C-alpha cells in the first residue's frame, strides 16, 4: 500500500469579488483534483486547535497526525532543525524575519522576498556589529533566519507576533512583550533599522523598485520538541518534499527523510514539473510520501488572487495528475490525501483557522456525493474531523482493517 499526501499550502480561501464571487479553488481549472474528488470522499478537518495560532507549524503538525497541544513547543525549533543547527534542551530558538516597515506600518513580512545572498550578507554584517551575549544568528532561506539563545535567559513569558499576521498594521502595537528580556529584542530591532536604513543592498533594491529589508523581526520562539517517530506510531516509512524549512524540520523530528528537488521554491516560480517527477520517483522507496507546495500561501500573503489560482492549477496539472497516474500504473493499492494546512485569505493576507477541506481517494474510499473539490462542497459533506491530528489515522486505516 502506498500513501501520498499533497499539501497546497494556504490554498483554501473565501469568495473573492475579483474571481466572480468564487474562491481560488473554485475558480481554478483542476480536472485531475476533481477527478479524484468524484471517485473519493470530501470532508473538513480542524487543523488549528482552540487557543493555538493558525500557522503552518501548528497546522502541518496536526494534519500529519501529531496533536500540537501535546507536541508543539514553538515554530523556530522546527526550522532550526531543518538547517542542521545543533540544539540543546535548554536553548531558546527564535525565527527572525527580514521585514519591510514603511511609515511605521508592516508593509511586507518577507522584505520583498529578499534573495538568499542579500539576506546572508545583511545578517552577517548585523551579527558582527551588534552583540547579544549568548545568542547566535544563523542565515536561512530568503527572509527566514534563526537565532539561538544559549545564555540561560528565561523567555517563557515572552509574547511575539508573526509578521505575516499584521500586514498594514502599526509596528508599535505588535512589539515583543512579556518579561524583562523583551527589551533586548526591541534593541535588536532598533539596531537593525539603524544598520539597514542606509545599507547599499537596500539602496540598490529601492533603485530597482524592490522593497528594502528595514528591520529584523524576532518571533516564533520555543525550545527543542520531543516527538515520537512516525514509523514507531504507524509502522510506515515516510518522506517529505518541500522548499520550506519549517516542514523539513517537522519531518526531521518525526523521522522522515527530506527529499531535495532542484528548482523547487516557495513561490510561483517553483518548478512544478520537477516536483511531480521527483515525487513519482520517491513513491518507490517510501510507504508515505508528503508533497508540500508553498506557492498558494505566498500568493495569498501578497493579496494576489490571480497568482493563487495559477499556482493551484499548476499543482493540479504537474503534481496531482502525474502522481495519480503513476499510482494507478503500479498495480499496487494506494491512497491520496489532498488538503491545505490552513486557509490563507487573499482579502486580508492572513491565515484563518476555519477547518480546511480535504479530499481522500483510493483503496476502499467511496462517497455517495460525486462533487468537485472545493470549500463549499467539503463543508456540506458528512465527514468532519474535529481534531485535525486524528485525520491521519483515518487516512491510513479507515476501511482497511
């Protein structure tokens, strides 16, 4: 039996006027996904537990079968693991974004998707000039960086805000708060603004019409989690295809391999053909394969409905369709689970904790309703998973025992 999970990140949404009152999933031409839906089953899953933030860290952990209320200890430790950073149990780890602040308001959570090279240079120069004793900064991919504090400081009372949750909102309303150490982060942010304001990288970016990296923004703090492996729980060997360190970090902690795909990115310039091709090749070696594509989420954060629709269509054409055909040709039982980790709304550029639609198809999966895949059709189904981490058990075992 082969299992494939496909995650079009943030693909779920609400109706958009510019799309004729349709959601991007409804507006997109997705014949392969709809073909699966007509032979499979739709439902919804609440991947954001009550009282927890709606983000890919919480929601992906949930849909992979791990209760975030039990295993989630912060977003940053997951990303640090993907970068190969050695962590001690007493370390506090932060995600640190390059962001763009204009007129005191959060303009962009990614500093215009700053390049790896530009980000690495800015962070290296910042670290050489600003000393936070006991803390080390590590460059990541594009706007994503990591800070590890091994000083013994207590950050347990600290509250931070993800920058993608506050587009267009005043910076001063969302600074880190809680405990005496919060002021250290304020200093870090202020010093980054001083250094970056006249930096030649930003001056060049502005001349080219690109957004500058005006500040460092720390958030997502936590400590190293402890999680049982997927194989120890489900007796199945798994792997992850993703361009996002966060999901690679989750894979690390649950004992999955991360499979590199040349040309895979977090945006719509992603090589969708390569993603599908590498996924098909990986099916041979693993019991469970998860294919994650970030592009719909990034399009939502940019308030770009057109690109979101295009990303969904590309996933359908180059990932869903080829994987489905490859599974059918194998002559072996299979199941596919397709779902976004969370809603990401084009209208306000934010995540939303509404239960996500999912599509399950394959061995012994049947429904009396033959309808295309959409939020509305999933909502009107008779299958609703109130605790998202229970969906994995349903996917792997329902109707097969």
